[in-house]
C-alpha cells in the first residue's frame, strides 16, 4: 500500500481536530480505517464520549517486544491573531507545509504511519512487530495516553519513538510537571480597620516569595538541569474596601525525573506552613533514557549514517504523552524525535518543512529496517 508522508500530513491537517473542545474523532476514524485497510490490527479506546485513541499493531514473527511509535492528533485553538494562510487547507508554500498541527504534530504522525504502512508491501513478515499509539486529548493533559496506560492495553515495547517536533534530532529526556493550587484563609473586616481582620493576600504573597527562592535538595540532571517553579495565577479578595478572607495562587513545577512528586508537595507544605491548603491539579512524570541504553542504539546508528556524525542527545523542559506511555510500557527506552519545529508549536501560521517530513519518514523507515526486518 503506497502512502506518501507529506500527502498524509496534508490530509490530517484538514481535519479540524481542535482541543478544546475535543474534535479528534473524525481524524482518528480516518486513521483507524487507513490502518485496518493496510492490514494492521486496530483498537479504539475512548477516554470520554467521542474522544477515541488508537492502538494499532503490525505483528512480527519473532517473540520479541515490538518497536512503538506514538503521536497525538488533537491541536490547540487558532488564537486571536489572524492567520495569513488558511489554517486547515494544508497549503505548501516555499517548501513549508502550513496549517494548525503541521509541526505539533500531524507531520510526525503522518511520517510514522506512512513508514509502517510501507512495511505491508513486503511479502516477508516482520521479525519484530510495530505498535502505533495515536492519541486524543494530549494538549489538555494527555488524557488519551493516560487512559490507555490505565486500561493496560499497550503491551510491551522495546523502544518508544515519540514523534513530537524536534527537527528530527533526538531528545532522550524531558521534564515532568506537577501543578498545585495553594490557598489561604483569613478574616474579613472593613479596609479602614485592617487590624480587625486577617489578610489572606498577605499570607500568599509571603508564600510566593518563599517558593521563588526555595532550592530543592535534588541533584541536577545533566540534560535537564534542576526542577523549576513558576507562579502562574493569583486570586483573592471580593471588593476593594474589605480585608480579603481568602486568596490563593497556582504554581507549575517542572521536575527532573528523579524528583518524586509526593516529596515535592511535602516540601512545599513545609515551606508554606500548616495554614496553606495545597491541592494537586495535575501530575505528569518526566522520563530520562540512558544515552548508552542498547535499545536506542539502532536509532542513533541511523542518525549517524544520515548526519555523518553521531548526534548529541538533548533534553526538553516540556512534557509529552511519554509521561503516561513510558510507565504504561513498563519504563521503556524512549526517544522524542519528529519532523516538526518546536518553535512552531501553538503559533499563528504554524508550518513544518516538507523536507523534514520526508526525512522523518526515511529515518523511521530505516529504524524499522534495522530493528524489525
């Protein structure tokens, strides 16, 4: 079954799979049908009504763990700034494929789907199978990926390739995130008599300052550095002439993989004191693959042959579906590598270089040849 990765990327971009509100179904159904027609075993799993993700398998003859690829098909809203190109027409101009999701990350999905489907043209069966995990709900909290991991439907994997935008260079670690809502209670009073009240805003401003200067007792990661914190919202008070009796703020901690999130929350409770009420809003673990892990060496060899030098793996400060899928695949060795440009994520006039899509297809195809043939 012949399938060009660039053509498939254009087809995927034309689906308005916006999240929110969560309109992935038509795009997922299209891919499920395409993969079934190519001969893959396809399962759909909904984490919410009309919000399916796919687990598709091309079986191998040998009893070994498959090579796995993953990507999401939901895209963020268009934003307020007007686009100069139609965001869902998938136009190609000056060697760039434009459209919402071009880099993040329908080009990556198209490249690994096309590379997998190409294997079905061979009369010789694969020795090692291929598993494709195509998710919904990534942009708002990796809901689809976490649902698949909780259901236990992923199976084993030897290597997981996350086709997020990396300009086709390997990322072998990324940070996790734990987001907290921290609130304080006080006592209201007329603002002309503040001594009769207890100002909740004063409490949280002190806590915010303490979090800003707090250093966690965790050794830094060679690719990711240290855990960081960012206070992202502040709320409190009801009117201008009353002492506020409630206030709070949210903070996003970007964590290195060895930083246990329960320990982090306990540290922040100690920093703020017993008066602080702390709620965990979201909790996503990071991952780190050893650069010498044998499972990633076939990919590194493919990249070395293409680049004429061994690429230096890097880390990323953001998180991906790997937060759910790495533990879901029993802590599989993982590399983020895809054709998109990280700087294009969520941008107006988002694009992906056409050549990068074709290169990704060739990288994935070469990896399949090395690992599965």
